[in-house]
């Protein structure tokens, strides 16, 4: 792009890309409304980076390795998303883990739901009993390293098909959070059976020893 060339809208800020800085890589200084804000760099490795010249930090990078970087590694907060809206297929795919100090909430207001029926505690206990908890390792280390614990989506699908989906890559996904409801129902069934056993035990003791 020629030095000093400007891209202007009828209303709004001026964007001026000016290759006026000495650099070992082809670079363009970025100006907004005439104020220097950063540097756009394209080097021989087919990398594109946006630098904050004032603080000497990498803001955005796209690299020939296929990686995309947001923020600088020296920052404690490198990415903030405001008003995030996922309107394509509803999936966010992350490898490894996610650490957060904030709680995660799901919409659960009765006014938003058409309740069809309650989950049968007896059925839930039997169905939970069919699941096969496993210890495993990921074949791809990018997914995580070391022993993992969990379930296999194909096994869960046979019992609770509604909690299993298919990700953008065609692999099956499992919504562990939605297993909470049948687990609660299963515990309720265990409590009910335990209460019945206690009453039976009390009745037997009364018959044997005259305890009232």
C-alpha cells in the first residue's frame, strides 16, 4: 500500500496505514484519526500481527502454523468478550481445561419451560446403574494429558440420548451437567428404599424384642 494512503468513510474515523518505520519485517504503522495506535506487521513466515507501539505488546496475531493469538502473554487478562453471541451451531470447542473464579449459571425459570413430566426415581436409578464410568487418556495430547475420568458418549447415548450431541468436527459430545437431574432422582430412590428398610428393621425388632 502506498505510504500515507488513507481510507475514509463519509462519517467516522480516518484509518491511515503508513509504511514509515524502519523494521526488519514489512510493517505498516496504524493511525486512527491521525493518532498512532499500533503497527501491522507481515513477515516472511506469513505472520500477521497487530502491535501496540505505546506498550510494545502483541495485540492480535495470525500465524502460518494455524494459530491465532489474542492479547499478550505478559498480561493477566488477555481476552475479554462482551455481548458474545453464538448463533451458528451453539458450540464452543476448547481443548484442555477452563479455569474460572466465576460461577456458571443456566436458565432454569419455570416460566421458560413446558414441563412434560417428572423423572421417575426408580427408572433413574436403574438407568444410572447402566452407565460405565471409566479412567482414560486422550489420544491427542492437545486434549489433555494424564489420566482422566468420565463417561463415553456412545454408552450414555443408549440410556440418555438427550444429553449426547455431535460437535462441528463430527465427534460426539456429552453434556455432563444434564445428568444432574437423573442423578438427583436416583438418590431420591435410594433414600426411599433406605427409609423403607429402616421401617422394616424397626418392625422386626419390635416383633422380636417387644420394642416399641
